[in-house]
């Protein structure tokens, strides 16, 4: 084939290839793909209250239920101190202001959390009671203690002393320096929060 004819054929072939590619790209533009399904978090978090209402001066029983959604055993906390943070408390939709405080721990917060770790099999759960009690003046109070940079405890407490509908939101938090060689590694989690509601009556 003469060189001029070969060049013409080659030019036609490239043009046809580009036209087909543009047609395929144009057809694909109209297709709407479904978003990928959202994977379940590695640790399921649920906040539960033992009963829907409590008289004033009675400490509500609140538990954070942690479920291992992974494929293997891992460690989860069984005590709230250091590991569970109360994010907010509201009464009838209005924020209850927390009272700050500090605590000294003999071996540090990391040691407290390490002692409370438990091995949890896939699909199993552990129930973590929140720190809820009654103060000296007879008022119910929920308390949380978080790790500081010095590995001590930073306390925040909220009074539950007035009638109304309360909503408590809490989450699982990571604590640095926690080591247990006799247990599986700690479960991976993203700090998802959970909420629970209850009524305080006169």
C-alpha cells in the first residue's frame, strides 16, 4: 500500500477510536451508581436506662452496652472511669451545666482502664455502668472522669435534681498508655456517641 494511503488509513483508525471512546464516556455519564453500603462500626454503642422514670433523689441506672462487631475477639472496657465520656446532659431540651473537678489516681488513669478491660468474642457484648450516684444533699448526679495529659482524672458532674425529661449522651473514648499482655488487643472504635432518655418525677 502506498505510504499516502497508509497514512490516511492510520488517521481514520485513530479518529474512529476517539469517537468510540467519547461515545462510551458519554453513555456512562448518565448512569447513577448507588453509594456503597455503610459498614457497621467495629464496636456497637448503645446507652440503656433500666426504667423510664425515677423519683427525685433516686440514682438512675444507666449502662453503655458495647458490642464487638468484628470477626475476632478483642478487649473492651467494663468500667466507665476513663473510658466513657458523657458528652452532654439536657433537661427538657436545655443543657445542664457540668461541674468540673479533679481526682488523684495512685497508678494513673491508664492503669484503671487496663484493669477494667475484658475479652469480648465476636458478636458478644459487655455492659458498662455509668457512674451515677446520690450526693450528700440527696441529689442524683452523673459523673465522668477523663484522662489528663498527666494521666490523672478530670472530673465533670451533672446534677439530676430537678423534675423533667433528661437526655444523656455519652461515647467510648481512647485512653493512652493502656497495656494488657494477657488479653487480645483493644477493639478498634470511632468514638460513636449514644443517647438515652428518662424522666425525673417529684
